[in-house]
């Protein structure tokens, strides 16, 4: 079982939209990103109630704890 930890740096909505979908999506399409993050949260679940993805309202998202790769691959 392996894990990785991404520094708790906030990734802004604009950075995520640009890096995931490219420049063709407008920055105002944050709803697309919110839905995608909600699906991702459901997929990776929680670890004893600890969520992996935090929201900085009006700014973006950040990893809150290390992600256990083994748990992700089993789902």
C-alpha cells in the first residue's frame, strides 16, 4: 500500500479548469468543477470521517490529508 501527500497548497478554480479541461472552458464555469469535485469526493470516500479534499470558498480546493493509493485502486 502506498500513499502520496500533496502540499496543502490551494489550487484555484482557474488553474484547475485550465489544467483539466484546457483553455476552452471559461473561468465562469465553476459549476462544472464543483460537480466534478463532488463526484471525486464520493469516489475516494473518507478515512475515518476525514475528507481528502477541502474547499476554500471563492478560491479553490486543496488536499487535506495523504491519499492512500491502495484504497483508491480498490474502488
